[in-house]
C-alpha cells in the first residue's frame, strides 16, 4: 500500500532541506559605492564630498527634492510647471525602466 500523497511530499521535502543547507551560501556582495563631487560654479573647482552607496545617493536626491518643494522652490526642470507634474513625470520614468538598480 502506498503512503498518502501528503506523507510522500513531506518525506521528499525533508530529504531536500538538508541538501539545501549543505550548499555554501553565496558570498555577500558589498553595496556598490560611488565618489560624489560638487562643482563650485563661481570658482570652477571640484570638491570631493565623499564616497556613498547608490542607495544613500538615491535617498539624498529624494530628500533634496522634498526640501525644495517644502521651500516653495521651482522644480529643477523647465518642462514641468508644478511639483505635482514633477513627481508624476519622475515616477512615470521610474516605472518605464526595467530592472532599475
């Protein structure tokens, strides 16, 4: 007599789990980093700000945009007339890209 299907699946699962744990885990990749520089428009000199991960750079960009909106500054690009349009266009571009990051 064959064991019920659930018992057979459970036995198969328990025989696979040790094999999964026996494999060495993939080495963790350190996050990619980039050096950020600022350009002084008056003097034309570059100044190194620091080396940051791409996540930190992304978060900094979003923080700058939010701070500019709160300070009632105009959006960076002249094609948009309001912050609402700026955010809509930005998210539309992000959604259209495949595999961002």
